[in-house]
């Protein structure tokens, strides 16, 4: 590389600094709330831009090179100045921590509640309040209106215009399942191959203006498999109403493996292939709040510990969703 490097991205310097402090890519990734692969890409990019090797890597250890040792004090000074600048003009701080953060968990009993619980532990000074909007499209409208601060769901299912006002962090590839009325022939199976749903009408939120991203995912999954999206049904609020409507219409319901139990129904994972529901944490672009930092940290911690961002070999996911999830990891 000739000439002096220009405009080095502070994010790349921060990636270098945290790895230099931890000398361990997995621990550094957890500190930065990013996937290990993304952190490795950032370090390699910095090495290319500077034209030097910063770390000596082996299967057992990570050490700084001579050039890495040389860069370390410069990186610390640049980032200290960057942080000082950000703090001087921050809209957050103690005032932000005092404001309740409203977090949509979609439906009671899903895994998002675990993320919120862990975030509350990470930021006990914040008031993180649960809300239940039942759909990312509806939640995104509430975020835009300032009535909600964060939500979870299928980010790729939102329009480009809506996504432009949001930020997101991939959280999980959630295996999908089917909720079957008791007595349905497929209820006897431990797992339901997708091909066995051929000829069925499966409810996937059709007609619900808060969940079109879920109906769209179902349509993509069912296409070419002889499975029909069931027509709109009355919007049921609460598990008792949901169970009543399900018992009346007797349609299987597309769900995820972590969907809470309902009376009169059984939940069975879908296989051959394993369809995945891509889940992201979503918040308003530019929002600064320590509660958002805690949610991001909690999501990254749980994802790393439980392999939430590892896709099964025989998985199905729309190409658009896969691309968005991978570029943000």
C-alpha cells in the first residue's frame, strides 16, 4: 500500500482495540455485540487498509504483532477523542436512562421475554417496559410515531421506506412449527414434514394489517408445495380467544418452535426442510438509550451461548432474508 492511510473508520479501530485487549475473538465479539465472523471481517479490513498484519492467529491463541503493538496507543487516543466528541453532543446520558424504554415482545411467552429479562439485569438503572404489538409491521408504525422504542421480528418483511428509518441487529434463526388442533391426523407425528401439509389451509395471519411480514413469509414457504394460506379469520386477542377461534375453524396455524402452549392444540416442528423465521431486534435509527445497548448486549449474549444464529444444514429461508441477516452479523 502506498501513501498514508486516510479516514480510518473508528468502528474498525474499536474492533482492533477490543480484540487487542481480550486477545480472544469470541470474547471481543460479545463485548461489541456483534457476531465473531463480522468482527473478524472488520479486523481483516483494517489490516488491508493499513497494509499491515495486526494479529498473529493460531488455533490456540491470538497475539499482537509488532505493528499491532505500534498501532495500539494511536487507536486508544483516536477512540478516546471520538468518545469525547460523542459524549459532548449526546442526546442520551442520565436523562435517557430516566426515560422508560418501551419494548414490544410480540406475544407473551416467546423467547423475546428472555432477552428483555437479561437486558434488565445488564441495565438495572433503566426501566424497560414490555408491550405486545403482535407483528413487526404494526410495531414499526408505533416506533415511527414515537409510541414504542424497540421490537423483534422479520426485518426483511418491511418495506424499504420503513427500513430506512430503523436499525436492526440479527438475533435468531427461529425454526418454524405448525400448531395443530387436537385430533388432527398430523398431531400424532413428532415432527411434520412440509410435504405432509400439502392440501391443507394453514393460517398465517392473512388479513391482519399488523403482521403482513409473517403472511408473506408463509406465502414464500408454501409456494410450489400445494399448501394454501388460510383466508382471514377474526383477530383473536389473548390465548383463550386464539384457542377458541382455532377450535372453531380447525385450520393448522403456522408458528415457531417457541410458541406458547394452547389448550386443545399441539405444536409440532416442521422439517424436510427446516423453515426458519429470521428474527432481528429493531429500533428507531439514531435512538440513543442505555436500554437499547442492554437489549443488544443481551441478544448477542444469548445468541452466542445458544447458537441462535447458526443455521441447520437442511434449512429453508428466503434469499433476501438470508442476505440481510448475514450482512448485519
